[in-house]
C-alpha cells in the first residue's frame, strides 16, 4: 500500500467505493477482541445484505468515475491480502449465549492460523480463488483500508432453527419474493421484521452470525486494494444471486487510520475511534456512503480491568469469559444510521462520581502533581493506581454477578447511570417548549422511534455518565455537574432527545479537537475541563459548558438528522455552533438581554477568526457546498468522492463551523430569533431519522416564512451568497461593525489585557451566570 502522503495534496478527495446502488448492508454483527499487546483489534464482521433493484454485474463495477467521483482507476494502487485455503471453522460472531461463546473461542483459534498464513506482508498476491472468477460475476464492493482480511465466507442461515418460522409469520413486502432462494427469503423476512419485534430480530441476527459457513467450508473469492474490499461468488451474476449473509475475518493494523492506540493520562494503553477523515473503514469493512443506513450489534472482548464504551442504546452488562479472563461487552442500535457513526473506546476508564471523598480528592491532587513533574516527589509512587481505586470504594472496584437466562453476567457498580431530575426547577426566561405543537408524524423508515413515545417526549434529562482516567476525576467534576443542566436546556430548545442515554469520555491528550459527538457517546478533550485553580474556574466552566452544548446539539443535527452529502459539513457543524449559544444560555438561565450580549460577543470573536482564516486559505476550501449543483449525486454504482476530505489544510479549518453559523444567524435575522428556533423544532420533527441536503432545510424555511422570499431572499440567492462562493457575504461585513460596539467587548479587552483576539482563552472569559453552586469550582 502506498503511504497517504503520496496523494496529491491539491486533490486529496476521499473515495467512497461501496456500490450502494446495487446492494446494501442492512445489519452488522461485529465480534471483536482487543489485543493490547499487539495493538490490534481482531475478529469478524457478519453482514446481512439486501440487493437493490437493478443490481449490475462485476464488469460494470470498474466504471466508477461519473460526474461526481472523478477518480482515476490507475492511481489506486493494489494492496492484495493473501487468502488461506485451510479449513474454516463452523461458528463465529457470538453475541451473548454461553454456547456461542464456546464456539467463538474455537473460532478465534482459527483466526490465528489464518493471519499466520496471510503473513506480515502488506503487499502480497491476490488469493488464488479470485482468479477463478470473471467480470461477469457480481462484485460486492466495501469500503476498507488498513485491514488485513484473512477469509470471507457465506453463512448458512438455513441451519438456524429460529429462522424456520419467519417465512410464515413475517412475509416480506418485497416484489419478486416468490423467485427468491430459500435462504434469501429467510433473510428478507428477517430484515423486514417490524420494529416492535426488534429484540426477536436481533436474537435471530445473533444466531445467524454463529451459523456454519456454506459451500463445505470454502472461502469466497476476494481481494483488497487501497480503499476497498471486493468479494465475488463464482456464478452469481447479479446482486439478487449474491449471498445474503457474509462473514469476514480480519485484523486492524496498529497504525490504521480509523482507530488510535495511545496512552491515557494515567500512562495506560487505550484505543478509541479517532473520527479521522477515513471514518470507520479501518475498523471494519463497511459501506461508508451516508445512504447506507444500517443497524448493528457488537460484541467486544477486552481485559477485565478495562471498560468498553460504545454507541449503543442500553447499558452494557459485561459477561465473564472464563477461558480468557476477559469481559465481554454487548452493544446494539435499532435506529438505522451510517456506518461512520459507529464509535468505540476501550481503556482504563472509570465513572466519575458525583462527589469525591475528601481523602480521595487529596490523593488525586497529589497524583496530578506527580504526573506534572519529570521526577515524582517521594511518596507519589507509593500512592498507586490500585490504592486510588480502593479509595473510590464500592462505586468503582466492586464486581457484581447477575443471574440471568444467558448465564452469569458481571458488571462493576460504577457503571450505573445517573438519573438526574430537574423537573422541580423553575423555567428559564426563554421557554421554547410550548411554542410548537408536539404532534409527531414520522417520515422515516420503520424503527423504534423515541419521538413518538410520550415518556421520551417528557424526559428532559436522559440517563448519563462521565468517564475518565482516575487522575482526572477531580477536574471532571465540573462535567458531572454541568451535564444534566445542558441536557435539560437542549430538550427545552429542540424537544425530544433522539437517543436514550449518553456517556461522556474524557479522551487522552492529543485528541485533535475539543469534542466529538456520536450516538450515545461524546468524546471530550481534557482542554475543555475546568482547570480548578482560583480565578479561572468560572472561565473554564464557560468553555466546558458551551462545548458540551455543542456536542449535545449534534444529537439532532449531525446524527439523527445527517448530511446526505459529506461535503455539506455545515449542516452538522454550522447548526451545532449556532445552537450551542442558545442551549448554553438556556442552561445558565440568562435573561434575554444577557443572552443577546453574550451572543453578539461570541459572534464578533467568530467573525474575526473566520476573517483571518479566509485570508490565509485556498478559495476552494472556503465553499460550503463545493459540489454545487452536483451535490448529492453519485455514480451509477453508488460510489462517489468526498471533495477535499484528505486535504491536510482542511483539517485545521473552521469555515464549515463559522460560515455555516453566520448563515443561520443571517436567516434568524430575517424571520426573528424565537420564530427561527420554533422552525428548528418543526424541522426536527419532519426530518429526524433521515439524511438531508442544504436545499431541504432552505426550501422548508422559505415555505414556512413566505414573506422573506417575497422580499427577495430566494434559494438561488442563498446559494450564490453563502453556499457556492468563497469569501465573506456582504451582510456579514455590515453586521460585524455592529458587533464591534458590543458592551461586553470592553470587559473581554480588559480581561485579556490586549485587543480582543479569537483564541480559546478569549472565549473562556465570557461571563457566566449559573444558579447551581458547583463544588469543583468553589
């Protein structure tokens, strides 16, 4: 494989190779083991597939350029992984049952042989079986990078007894069902089960993932190139003839782009998905285009002293694996989402308690002092991590064994959720919750939607936890105190929380941003934590609170409503930047005047940052809709390119955050700020669970407020002024002069001692008015 730095820095577009117009992955079952010694994640991914009408043959897969893709096939160097022709074990991908665990343990022994056969070379010959296929065979193309694939096999779901009743009880609503093979009919029934039967559906997925392979244990032909894994079945000419369930055995690489192996603040090895430009294709073979919405289950084995945090709807209760002394963590999601939203973090994380015992607080302070010196003081070494953990008492170290129908389950009691109640608190000055009729009419596909459930609609604060290495527990107390208030404020502004729970993890130093939001979990940089020293706690609290509000806002814009075209990042980041101010003001219970003053000062700081950035960047990187009228278009197979996604300069730019934020401020100025928030709630109710383009939001806005279009604000005018052009729109120049007269500007100048700049420090000196006394800030 050629190194990434060999790519042309002026045209570093990210290829999305999956042929999603021909076939879709509807569900993933992942079975993964974390190997801290080798720094790899090993296991298998079981894919449940559904062909789309008009699936083409393999020869047509070679034509992937199209108007949007613009990819030169000759520039994609081939990276072939060898295949093992040895015997394939019968069962893999266990998800809970003890018998499945035993079969999977045997299967893991088979993985080791497969990878030894594949060797250490990253550039080996194509598997011999691939040569037996032809371009007339249909080719499944998955996005894949930095993975060592050892085997791909078809799964024999006909051997699963639980599947026998599906053809009678749940007939699919798919045209041409009568022409399906028996196994294809079973899978079509499975993926078509109604959402109220999701538990039974997931049990069937789990049992199918452990079924033996078909074809007498023979591997399916496959090969990998730089950006993809391609699989064929000899004689299967169309997607309808292709197997419906595949099992892929693979390992990640220590330097793979989707995961980051590093050390936490306690100097312990950990791994987490880093939110890199290539997303999750170096974690598991998948379909990366956003349109490939799927559900998933995941089983992760990790050392018993580690916690596994992941996107998942229910609290994971880990099982004991007596053979390996690992703990086995099971997670699942029932809302179809892009594979890029899957998130994983494994390390020596511990839940931050609401209150720290005084003795432990002293120990943590000493521990932090030790970590900040080159040579620890005498006595620091004696205060070991195990002593600190014992200081937390049963809240951290106790292991609880639960008797269940699936065997013994164990968990540490520190993983319990916090169920905060703020219902008795007075409403803030600005209450958005009664502005819109709460009637819900879902437009998405069938899944268990929280927006339709009355308990979820009245749940201001969802269950939540905060995790961090032990040495950061004292600093993380501010997050524990702030989080329920930020969640309640977000509910007031936007309505129903899209997800039923939330974890916040303080990630290791070196994390590339202040935060990253994923379903059910937020990664928060330690830079956002309150420093805890006198005179700085209130400023650190403001930075931490606004960042939490930004990431929480992504639950609505970026996750439950996503961009159909990844080049339109402003749909996620611009919206979250705009909403963080409104939610944070709500959490602080600011008056209308205080809210307006704080908002104007932040707008000025962001204007100066944006102005500086646009003066020092290439114009093509300043456009919010770089594909313009071609936005959302893909090639015939469904593949496409994400423009500039791998350009290193783009990594450090905030134009999608800031220019998108100012576009929303401009639109709010046209219709009124409270009316604009009212519209946000309407938009969320209509589009939750779906992917959108800019035009979906703008067209609905113009329909809802017809007066602004009559005044000359048209869709084409917004495109021309804000989305399709580099530089700064005229309105923003004019408005910045008003913000420069803000009263709070003088306070910021006095605090900084110099002319106002756009650094994070200036953001942190914004005044804060918070009614709850926080013990960490006293």
